[in-house]
């Protein structure tokens, strides 16, 4: 039997669904062992083989498979569910991107294809990217890619077994009775199930700040998406003995910065519309108004909304997300999800669906709410032309965080702030360090949300290749571009769909190079990998062209000070976690030197960074010590803040003989020392 996915045909084969071809212009997948077009019998066989087996039909999984095909090898995708494209086709059409110009490679091509769809123009390498789109458009673009590159996708095939020989996976078995074998594997699932089943080390939850020297990890009682009015948490107001309202934890709140096993909340990204054919919000089975008593009290205390976002994605539709203290995030209901059984996960997903559908029903219908709230909500409904198989409701739960691998390089807050030591970049991330709330608690007799963090990053930063491959010895032929090695708070920045696409492409490129060289993924020649990625349009440094740059931050090794310098984060645009200034005193005494450790002798372009303000000095002398002696230049710190300002190109020896010295002699304002950057010329 067949159904339709976008404009592509799906065939049901022995319990799995296989995306095989376009309804017009049939393109058969190829058989891995011979490269010949494969027949349906071969594709439905008990054992199916490809050069790359991808677990997870997410955006990362699709890009991994497409890249492998572009490199002349075979690939297939296996997914435990029935949805293709992950969150990108599951309602998240208002793309969280950070610096969109830092998106390269296949990810950029995807967004250019989206633009071409709306503009009715050809896809070109220089066409604009469109990061805002309707779900069905994203589904059609992915379907086009899968068809063009003949990538079979096996749906409803849950992982049951992992076969290994030594430190290599040889095959994965699924509950439909098939075995998928090959020399290389990618775990592109949101949950990291293949990674875990293969015996790779991982973690779940929030690290204490002390683990990686961070400042915003662990427990965080902050102001984001927080109750702004006092709300009583007890079933009978004022009576702790009556118990807590649903969704509120009875556990005492740990100190800020302490670690635990909690994860940020999940929800569904709804596609809403005000059109006349909208589907009214359904009253779900199991609806209980008591689940929203806390929200009712919040509204009765004077909170007018908003209760969810309505970001436009085109076609009169929205990408509607969590917004406020009590919204679409089902806070605290997902803690067991990352390592749960299939049955347990189904129950958790169903509970999230019931909660969120019940929330919308409550807001649109409960007579205890103000008419303004009810009418404003009832004016919206589910888009009738999206998610038809599930009645307009998104089929993909937003799994914001689950397992996270622990490998040779753990990305942390320092990397996000631009102070990491990544020399093996395979892509860039740039979004805010963003964690949704993790639990709802009682503080001083009032309800509070805990866990929300929203802290910006100074700019795009590199993702280490070591963070997407397991530690050597654990698994030699597996790459993990989604549940990669990162702390909780760093993952909050990295976990964006464009980044997953970028890393999916990079993972497949590494897999192909490992096959060609006959090595493990840990032994891939990183310079060769980076060269191929650049050739395929991937961006590996920011600004582009700064590969191999050495950054010395004010908080890093390689810094020496004379006099008194004060740390500050009052003015934005700084590199790392803060900057320092001379407090406009000690002129001529206060000095600040950046000394890099340069890996090779040669010409290096020197750049300096500061935060600008009207009270800054306009005449800051800077001495650059290099092979030819010392060159002095003067910078104006009243402008050009938050940028890398070039001070010239000089010859430097290898090692630590060169330096950049900021002096304060006769300066006419505050002098800032933030960071110096050395870029190979």
C-alpha cells in the first residue's frame, strides 16, 4: 500500500515505511553492495546494507545521508517513528539560528531551497536563505533531497539490538525484523539511543558549575518565563497540608549552580491559523481542569497573557511556542524520557499531548477565564492543511535535550562565549545559551519556575570534531551529530536545527573519509576533513577565513597585568565571560599584555577586541612585539566595539615570543582589555 509524503511516494514494507521515489520521475535507490539500482525485494530484505546507516530521520539524519550519497557512497535512514524531518518539519518553522550568515553547506542549501519554493526561482549557491516556512514546505524540500539522492528511509523501525565486533558496530536490528548493516553509522536521533546501545559514555541532566568551570549551568532560579505575580501553590490556598497543585515539585530547591539529573521542558510547536477553515482546539481525552488551576490563579491575580507565541511563518500560519510562566512547556513531565522504554516514552508523549491540547482548550473555553482571554484564544485554531495524518496536531514532540555524549572534547559555556580551544572545527553554532525551565517549585510559599537561562553569545563559535565522535576505544565507526558531547548549558546553544544539519553533513563527510582511509572515525585526518568541508561550503570559523586563529582572552592563560584592572560585563560585545578595564586610573602604571602560543612561525594578522562606550579612551597605545621589533599603534575604543579590529600583519616566531601590550599612558578615558586574536595570514 502507498501513501503520500509531500510529493513523494511511500511504500509500506513489512511494518516499515520506505521513502523510495517521486511520483513523477522515478529514481530508485541503489543497492549498497553493487551500486546498482535496488529492487523492492532487496530493499525489503531481512538484511539491508549501506555504506552509512543513519539512525534517526531528523534534519541531521537526512543531511548525513544526502552528503554520503554526494560523496559517491550509499546511505539509508532508519527511524523508530513515522515522521521525517524532525522538528524542522514538525512545527518549528520560525528557525532559531543566531547568526544566520554562519550557516553553511547543505544546511544553507536547504534554506535556499525553501526560499526558492516561495520565490518561484531556481536554487543557486548565492540565493537568499529563508529560515521561516510552513511545515509542509520543509517536508517537500526534504522529500526532494531524499528522492534526488535516492535515500531509502525506513520508518516505524525501532532499534532493538546492536551487533558489534570489537569496537565496531556491524549492524542494528529493529522491531520489524530487519537488520541494517554497514561499515559506518550515524546516530542522528534526538535521544541518542544508538549511541547508548553501542556502549558509548553519556550523561543526562545538568552539571554543577564546578564540573567544567561554568557560571550558568545547574540549578538556576532566574527571571525568564517566571511568575511575575504571587501565586499560591497549594490545593487549598494557604494550606500546605492540602498538598501541591499539579506539576509542582515538593523537593526543596538546591542552591544555584548545583547539578542534578533534570532536563529542560518539552512541548509541541503548534502551527496555528485564524483562517475560516481552522480546526478548533480539541478537548482531549483525559482533560482535567485541575491541571490548569495554577494558571487560573495566575490570571485571577492579574496576569493578562501572553500564553504562547504566534510567530508568523507565512500562509497566515504560526510557529507557536512556549511563552510565559505557565504555557505550552509541560514543565517537569519529561525527566524520565531520555532513558525510558518505548512504552514509557509513548506514555510521556501522550501526556504532553493531553496537557498541551488541554491547555489550549482551557484557554479557549473555561468560563472562569476572562472573555478577552477566551475569545483571543478561540480566534486561533490548528491549520487544516498541516499535519493531516494527526488532525492538524504536530506529530513530533520537541525533545530539547536528552542524552549527551561525553567524549574527547566536551563543549562548555567557555566555548559558547568564544574562549574555547577548538582547532578541529567542523561547523559553527551561534544561538543564545538557552535552557527552558526544568522544574516548578515552591519558594517562600509561592510558586516559582526554575531552570530558565537565556544568555547571549558574542558571535559564532566552532564545534569540535572530537565532540561528535566517541572517545577512542568505545566505538570506532559511530558519529553523533545531535546528542553530541556538550554540557547542559552549552547544548542549550548548540541544539538548533541548522546546527544539527551542519553537523550531520560533517559527520557523513568524516565517515566517508574514514572508509577511504580504512581508519576509525577517531583517526580521520582532520585537516583533510576540514578541506573537504570547506569545498562543500561548510563554514568552520568566524568570520569566515579565520581558520587556525589563536585567541587570547582576558580570562585565559597568556595574560599578564601591571597595576589594577577591574572585571566587568556591563557593556555588551565582549569576548568570553567578561572584559577588564583600568577604572580610568593609574595612567601609565596599568598595563595589560596578551601573549599567544603560536604553533608555527610566519605572518600573522593581529586583531584586538574591546567594548565601546562614550567614556572609553580615544587614544589607547598598543605595542605589537614581533620578529622585526615592536610596532606601536593607537586605537579609539569609543567606537568599533564588539568587533575584531585589525592592527596589521607581522612576522612572528613560533611559541610565546610575540605579544600585544595595551598601555594606558596619557589616555583620555577608560581603557578596556578584552581579547587579542592572531590569524594566519
